């Protein structure tokens, strides 16, 4: 009985830390708030607006037909402004249709990103297709502007971590966002520092060269930032990794963001940059490419298991590796290529069942033994 009472008490305490209110605002009011910087869409979040013009058009069609639409969620900031945390696609579609979206400012209709959304793909009322806001009948313009949407407001008095968890849960159900995109947006409710640090590291030229074989599509989904996070997570919190790498990386990012004592930014930046300076001098864009089937060279693809093991083991031996002579870098290059062509390492990094803690430990141990042997011979 006491456990039940304790549980109820814990839930009640958590409820007290959440302060909410509900508003019904017209889309015209939302647009005015956006233009007056009273409705904030964080740039990191704004860039995730991915609805096609057909999807945007059908949303506008739904508004004109007065169909029910889900609420949006905002967080109240200290000065009373609202920050959008869920509802990006809906709000951005309306802003684009009204010609106010920052990513769509082409003045010509045939420009790549025209300022005004031209309705296309409306399948309930096909007569809407081809129209922009200015060419809608006045009656429909007014109807659109006066269309209301429920706005759920998380008050500024609410606990910061609960605000964070709310955003994370709202943006992981049925979303098309990558894991790292969700992390980047959600973690900003806890702290900007670590997220900005990841972004800065991902732009370091030697790192970019070493991961240049990652596809453009993945880079657009912030996979480069996830790779930076993966480096620091395995380096500092490998013991927390079991199997689900997505949950593991999110947990690590939360930990690193929760206080300066958990992450020495300058020290970690120095390690990161020195590691990728070395890898850039040795293999460059082939740093994380596996051996090709003939074993005579390296393939042109990026392999995550190579990234984890090789980057970490270079970082472990920076004291000896960062001051190598030109001949030393040449010999290290041969060692890294030999690792990649070793049949045992190939077996460790190909096939299924490798995305667990034990296979990761074995890969790191295999590479570390050979890098240590190289260092001992210097």
C-alpha cells in the first residue's frame, strides 16, 4: 500500500512542476506574432520544414474546408514570447502561403523557392489548384485568416527537464526527422552549449574530409553531427552502451548537456581535432572505408564500425601519434590499411549482429592492440 501511495505522491509532485494553458488563436494572429518575433521558431528547428508543396497545399485546403486539425505546442519564454516546439509543418505551411517564410523569398513564380505558395495537388476542391493567397476570393482569404487552432502553452514556470521531455516525445512519434535532428532541437531546451559544440566540431575541415564518403542525404539529416556525438559518447561513456544506439546517444547527449562538470569542452575539442588531424594526414577520405572484396584496396563507401574503432583508438594514443614525422605518418597509414584488410577485422565489421556492446568492445580492442604495437615501436 505504501508503494502505491509513494507512486501517487511522486506523480502529483511532477504534475505540480508542469504549468499549462490552452488558447484558441487564429492563423492570422499566429502570423502577426511570428512577424513581430513573439512566436519564435528556432533556426535549428525551422530548417526541418520538409513538407512538399503538395502537402502544404493540402493543409491549406483543409483549413479552407474547416476540417479539424491537431493542436500546436509552444513553450512560454521568460519575456512572454512563445517558442514553437510542435506543429512546425502546419505553421510553416500557412506562413509560406502568406509569403512570409524566410526560406521562400523568390519573387518570381518560377523561381526555385517562390515567396508565395501556389496551391497544387488539392484533391477535394481541385479548383484551388494554381491559386496563391492573393488570387483567392476575398471571402476565402478572410475565412483562412480567421481559422482557429488550439495552442497548448507550456508556461515558463514549468520544470526545464519536463519541457525537454515533452518536446522529445512530441517529435518522435511518426516523425520523419532523423534521430540527430530530434536531439538537436530537444536538447536546446536543456542547454545550447553542447549542441553548438557538436555543430562546430562537425564543421572541422579534417573531420569533414575523413567522412566525405557519407552521402549528401545523410549529411542533410545531421548524420555528421551524430558521428561527432558518437565519438564523444563511446570515448567517455562506453559503459552505458548496450544495444539501442539511438537511445544510448540520446542519453549521452542529455548527460553532456546537463552541466559543465560532465564535459570539458576545451579538452574534448583538442582531442577531437588532434584525432582527425592524424586521420586526415594518413588516409583522408579513406579513413573509414572498408577493404574492397579483392582486398587489394579500399572501397569508396563509409563504414560506421571502422569509424568507431579507428577514431577512438587514435584518440587513445594521441600523446605519441600527434608528433609523428612524415615517415611515421606513412608507416601509420600502412598499419591502418593492414587493419582494414585483416580477415579477423573484416569479420568483426561485416554481417549482422554487430551492433551490440560486446562486438564494439572486440573491434576497439583489435584496433587498439595494433595501434599500441605501432606506438611501442616508435
